């Protein structure tokens, strides 16, 4: 390789000191966060009570046997919804008759109305009849509900709407049903639908139904509105507090934040985001996947996204010659077994407390992130030490003032994003400086080069981990744990490190026509030459291929998946999820880390610069991904740490195998070349 300018950037030790102090502060906050996350280990496993009763009606086993099987599979609670006449009829709690069916019934003091709907009592179910009568009086008024004295007992006459409308109309939560669940030894999860033009009387009516019911361990609103929305959500919260019932939100189908329910976010904010989070699978989606895959999805949701309420849907058809209920029991049991091995327990779910880290420690950590920004920035744009300190203190002053004025959320997100970008870039630039120590020397031996490849990978990962600790502590609060706020700029954390490392590489190595671009003049000359150079036709194919790689790389990153995952990769993911504490990312252990090790090996063995450049760019992918892992604040911080560790361990092993394989191919190539020379 050509001679390089070995002049190093000069930095202020004050920046290094602030980075270290910020790291110490962040490590304390990360430990505090870990203690909170570790204590949230109770999960509520829930099934729809009505759905179980319907499914059991088609089985030989008794209801008690079915509920015992569900309990053994790990079910701890049943969800009860607003009752409808249709549900009550199917459950055998009341009879619903048409006017034609009432023609044969003798009615005292009245006549049957054509088109009316009639609700009749069933002997032995008087309690349900009375509840339904109360619900109808409350929902549509006594003037629209007339109770008749007939030869078959009391009958409610409903007139003014179609029978289908009455059958599907939400009536209210059944206290008798809730008591049934409690009597079976399960917890009760209430799923009310909001009233139209809801009033205080409506709310009082609903919560009165819950009085005296033991073990009501959560309320999850059904429909598009929170109970009491839009104007009475404060009263709903007061009643929840009075009855010691946790508020629970439904995770969105894209597994990001929550399903839209009017009023819920406002209620969560007033709870300081100390609410539960429930995961479920849509019935249409459940039809497409196996019970094993369904169990895996619940398992991953719980361990990676702070889910503490699992709402298991029922399969509509049995699998592997099992009944519907047994198929459902099987996948719930698989989920419970997987979670048990991770140390989770089952029962009333743990609710994250309203935790906010110590503001002083957050400010100290933020100042460390600012110091990291200036430190890495001066390696890209050289500054005098005086200029570095002016920039550092000026930015710190403005940031602290903004933190105080805005309560910190916006400014901490900005410096978390900065850390996610600057930490991997700084790690790669420091690695480049280490490579340059061997500039001009003879090629090192293969063994020493391999040892240094492993060592430099570990050093780069540890440097980048500083950024991960900054992110985990700056955004480590309940609002982010429960994903009412999310890290913004995930795509940038993948793209910008690559761009900045390319710039840093061109500043330090003679990739472009044997020259380094380390001055304004060289930069201007590079731009002119690059824009006016002759391009071969094959370059367009190369650029198209690189564009495709970038599309996959960026599209597969972040909170949403823009590129589908191949089946083979899904199988690999499931294997790693089930065999390791935390599944490492493929871009780290398959691409990034082995490439970075090979980049070090290539430089020390004096391979062509263009090969070293391409390996370096591939290497930054793994280092940047390690830091980006911590941007998913909903994932427990210890899991993020272990994910990076596992990826580093496997990546280093694959990197060693890659170096050995490359050396073997080179020896084989040299051997064939030598044979050709001998034959000549």
C-alpha cells in the first residue's frame, strides 16, 4: 500500500474525561433500570370465557375437565365481554323468541305485537334473566321494554328495532359470569365496550356489577373507544383506582405502540404510563400459522416487548386431529413452558411502575453523549482543542437549558440518536488509527494478524457499547418501556454510520487514485473528478446491485419491516431464539463482525486497498447494529446486552472460520499456480 499521512487528530482530554464520567452515570442508570425490569416477571395468560364454553360444548369431556386442562396449560384468567342477547341465548341463559313463536303462548292482559322480539326466562337461570332485564332497562329505557306475564313465565317484549339488532346489541358486563370465573379459581379480565353518549350513571352501573368480584386483575377496552371517552375518562380512572383494577392497552397489530382507542393515550398519560400491555393474534392470522409458531410469537412478545398480558385466541379448527379446544390448550401450554424456562411466573400481571431516572444523572449522561459527539466530530472535521471545548461547553449549556424547559424528552432523544450514530463511527475511526500504526511495515504473520483481528473487533465493540449505554439510560423510563414514546431515527442509525465511515476512510487511506481526501483542496478535486469521470456500462449493474443491497439493509431495519423475511432465515431465527438467551442479529454475526475481522487481517497482510475498503464498510454494519439494538427501549436492557454479546461471540467464531477459509483458498490457488509453472 502507498505511503499515508500518519498525522493524528488532536483531541482534548476534557472530552475523554466527560465521556468516561457520562459512561459511569449511564451504567448506574442501566443497573437501576435492569433491577426494575427484572422484577416485572409475572404474566397473565388469558382466554375468552365464552369461547371456551362454546368450544367445550363440542367435546366429550366435562366443563370441569376442560377448565382443569386450561389451568394446567398455564391459563390464569378469563376475559369476559359485554353480554349480548345472542350470547345469552347460545349459553342457554334465556330464550329469544319471535312474535310468531309467541303466538302459541298465552299472554295475560296484553297481546303479541307483530315484529317484536321477546326474551323469556329459563327455569334455573333466573339470575341471568334479571341481569338482562336490568341491562335492557339501562340501555334502551323502561318505556321500550315491557315485561309480560305469560303461561311460560315472565317475558320481556322489545319493540322498535329488528330482532338482529337486539340480538347483537351490547348489554353490559355480567356479574354472574364474572363470579362464575372467580368461583372456578381464575382471575377476571373485564373487556367492556363504551356506551353511546356515555354518562356518569353508565360508568357507575358498570362498576357496580364488579363490586364483590374477587381477583379482577385488568380492564382491556373493547372497540375503538376507551370506557368513558371522550369526556368521562377521568371518572373511569377514578373508578379503576377505587376498585384496584389495572388499565391495560392493546398492542397494535404491527407490534408497535397501541391499537387506536379514543381516550386511552390520555388515560395512560395521567397514569404516568404505568399501565399493562396485552398481546394477541388476530383470528385471520391464527388460521395461517401452526400452534408452534403461535406459541413462539407469544413467547417472543413477552420477553422482548414488555408484554405481561397474553390474550390467547381460540383456533377455529383443530390441528393434527385434535379438537379446537385441545389445539388451543396445546399452544398455550407450549408458550407457558417456554416462558417458565426464562424464569417467568404466572398470575396477576406485573405493571411497570411510573419510573423516571434521576434527572441529574440523565444530564451527566447527556453531557457524556455531547462529549462523544464533539470527540468523533473532530476526527472527521479536525478542530483545535480550543474550538472543541467551545463547541462542547456551548452545546452542553444549550442542551441542559432545553432539558429543564422541555422536561427532557426531546433533547434526550436527540442525544440518544447522536450516540447511536457517533459511537459506531468513533469505534471504526479509532480502529482505522490502530491500523495505520502498521502502515509501511512488512506484512505481519498470519497468526498475529488473526489474533489482532479478534482483539480489534472486541475493542471496537466495547467502544461502540458506550453509545448503547448512553441510549439505554437517556431513554430508560416507563414512557419508553411501555412504548408510548419510541426512539426516532432508527433508519439513520444504519445509514449515517456507513456514510461517515466512508468519509473517514477516504480521509485516511489512498483509495481514490492513490490519494487521501484529507483537505479542502483534495475534497474539491475529488468532487470534480468523481462527477466528470468516464463510466463503463457495467458500473450501472454494479450500482443496481448495491442499491438492492441497500434497500434490503435499510428496509429490514428499524421498527417496521419493509422487506419480507425468507423462510430459511425465519427457521434460523427460531432456532437461535430457542437455544440462546437472546437471538443475535444476522447482520452482526453473519456479515458485520466476520467482515471486520477480515478487514483487519487484510490490512495487516497488505491486501489491495479496495478489498480492505469493502470489508471495512461491511464491518461497520455489525458495529452499528450492536448500538442500534439499544434503541428498542421496550426490550429489557439485559437482553439487549446479551444480544450484542451473543452476536459478538458467534461473529468472532465465524470470523475465525472465514479467515481460515480464505487462507486455505489462497494456499490452494498458490499451489495450482505453482503446478502450472512446473508444467511449463
